[in-house]
C-alpha cells in the first residue's frame, strides 16, 4: 500500500507539469487550414475535420427572423475569416451561416457537416427547394437529420454538383460555433473513437462518485456524500454537454435536456461549497468563511432549481461568475487550511488546481484559442480526472488522519477511564478496609471492657458457648471461677472512684498475668471477674489454678504513696458431660463464691455437684 501511495504522489506531482506543457503545445500549434482566395469550398472526398470558418459567411439576427427574411430582407453577410473567434458569448440572437460547396469527387459521395464542442440547442439547415433539416442538443433524437450526440447533417453531392447551404444556430448558453466537414468513413471512425473515450471517462468518474457516495452513506460521513454527489453532478454535466445524454439517456427530452447542463453545474457548485464548509470551517466557532460558503451553497441550489424550471438562459449566463467565485473561495479556504496545518490541505489545493486547469483548457478550447484536437480532449479529461482523484486521495488522507486522532483520543479516554476505575477500586478497597477496621473496632468495643480493656460479659458468652461445645465433644471438665474483692465498696467510698478504678485495673492486670494461655479472663462488672479454665482434668488441677490466683494477690497493690491489701474470694464450679449449662455454671460458681464470703475470710470455695452445699478451702 505504501508503494502505491508513493507512486500516486509522484504522479500527482508531475500531473500539473504535464498539463501545463500540453497547454503550451496546444497554444503553439499552427492552424492547419490556410485562408482561401475564394469563398467556394471544393470537396474531393478526403476531408477529415476540415474547419469551415475560412469559407463561411455570418449574420446575426433576432430570434424571430425567418429564412425567407434572410433571403429577401436587407442585411449584409460578413466573412467568418474576419472573426478571430467564433464565440459570441451568451446571447438570445440567432447566428446565420452561409457556405457555398461543390464536389470535385469522381463519384457521388456523402459528407457530414459537424459542429463539435458546441452546446447548440437548435441548428437548422436550409437548402433551396428542400425541407429544412434539424439537429442540436435541444432537438429530440427522432427529429434530427443525423443520429449523433452533437449537431450533424448529412450532405450528398454528385460529381460537379454545387450547393449553397444556409444554417441558423441558437443556444441557451454560450453561442459558439465550431464547424467541420468530414467524409463519411472518417466521420464514422472519429465518432466511434471520440464517443468511446468520453464514455470511458464518464464511466470511471461515475464509478468514483458512486463509490464515495456509498461509502459516505454506509459510514455516515457527510463529506464523502458531498464529494460523491459533486462527482455525479460533474458526470451529469459532461454527459449533457457532450451530447451523450441526448443520444442515449434522454433522447426525447428535447429542450428540457439542454437545462440539465446548468442544473448539474450549479448543483455541483452547491456540493463544493458545502464540502469546503465541512472540511475547512468549524460549526462551533463563528467564522465569516463558513457563512459565505453557506450563502453560496444556498444560492447555488436556488440557481440549480431556477435554471432547470424557470430561467435557463439567465442561469447559464451566471454560471461563469459562479465558477469563478467558487474557485476563488476554494483556493482561499484551502490556503487558510494549509496555514492552520489542517490534514491533507495541500492535496486539496493540488486537486483544486488541477480542476481549475481543466476548466481553463475547456474554456480555451470552447473559445477557439486552443484548437479542438484529440490532444485537447485528453488534456481536459486527464486534468479533470487527476483533480478528482487527487481530491479523493485527499479525502481518504483526511479521514485517515481524523481516524488516527479519534483513535488516539479514544485510547486516551479509555486510559483515563481505566485509571479512574483503578483509583475507584483502590478507594473502594481502602474504604472496605476502613469499614472492616471500624467493624473490628466496634466489635472489639462491644466485646471489651472499657475500663480494663479485657473481655466483657458479651465476649464471655461467645467464648463459653464455644468452650462448652468443645468440652462436650472431648468429654473433659471445664472450670468456671468467679472472683471478687472483699471490702472493695468501703475502699471505693474512702479513696474515691478514680482510685477504685485504678484498683480494678490493677486486679485485672494481675489476673491476666497469672492466667494460662488457654484460660479466658473477663470482667463481669463492678469488682467481679470470671476465669474459664479449659481442659481441667480434675478438682486438684482446678485447685492449683485457684491457689495461683490467690497467691498473685498476696503482695499489696501499690498506688502512688498508698499500699492496699485486698482479700480475694473465688467461687469454682466444674462441669461434666451432663451438666453443660452456662447459666447453671455461673449460678453454681456464684453460690460457691458467696459461701466463701460468708466464712469471713478470702479464699477458694468449690461447688459440690453431689449436693447443694459447697466445699471450702
């Protein structure tokens, strides 16, 4: 693909130079026919595209002048050789032509009087004693003297026969005459080759237009649709001007067929204006160029409708000015786009230049400055085709650049969304972690005693239920010990609540230090604590654990300058497989503890499972 693009670029660089060289060659080409010394044209049967201007006399009249008035009325004929150009501009007049011809052939022969490159709507041939014969782009094909895409007449001359031919021509557009005479065989060959060349050109451009129109419709690209529409209107104008439409597509349209040329050109101008507006201006930014192109598009559309339905002659006269305005605006917009570094703007400028060159070549040929050779046709068609192809390549390049930019922006958007998603996920994870931490803190707060920091009654309920299930599963005893302090209420009243709280914290600390790793210590409230000893084999092991608790409180509690002696009461109950009831265990341990308190001294009291009494140690 890259090789094809490089080759296309090289061709596009050389195409304007080749077209300019062709223009120079055409301008410097000599005129083949020399001016005759008499006005009688003698034919010998070898004529091939012989220009009739040196032998023709002209006369311009009003459009309502009849042939009888020409023959009998006043008015002088002027030799066509006195005119440097056979183009008389946009006029509603009728151009009368007179030519004397004679045959010098050895036998009766057929010639064809031919008017190429002339958008003549109606041409009438008059011969003395013969009915008038019609031709022209505005004449239905069935009424033409000779079936051809351009105005043409058949001339049959016997050896030595001489005739004076009178012709009247009028045009809806530019009144220009290019007249030739051909022998029959050469004319047939020329008609086939020229028609085939124009058909091939129109077919290629038609395919290009339909391609871009379909792509634009499928991909919803407005500038593709506008470009495809412009190419199709351009093909319609070429078809109308060359006579292919009147010959093959609308043979019976008559005068309506001549209106398709101004319609197609002005409609194409509207497409060009809209295309320039979409490509080189921004809808969201006030721009004088955008306003001018919008006005031009609306004006061109109204001219297209007016030229087809109402005022074809007036619209035809306005078309050159419209073309000039479109060309100037196109160049200005594209140059401005190049300065703003719009993608593919240079290619658009090259395409516009080639199209302008083809229009200039066509105008020079139509005005007779450049001879109407085959080389001229090739130059016009080649430069216009190259211009359209360059614009097509520019559109593709512009679309490719826009697609890359859109892809870059889309990737940037996706990256931004992915980053935002990652950040959101991170925030969500952090929020979830914070929530879990808060839940853990709340759970800990719900299971912790706020004063001592050890487990509270709710934590005891959770722990002891699990321990009871485990004890039942293992068939091992469980010891529950309730602990309180003797005389704590009097101490609290004497020393104050703050000191009382400090005593409770010191007790909790000593209990936590002496407890085994498998033991569970909790504060029930006030000065009451509980210790749950798991995997206690018998009463002797429970006794050892309880005595160790008593021993830890033998030293006084030192608080600042005070030494406080505490008496500890411990109530113990042991569970067995048939006694796994927590409320009963706590009640039994509480009963054993109060039994110890009633004895008047601190120590350990065991609840006896055999009776309701307690065993005191």
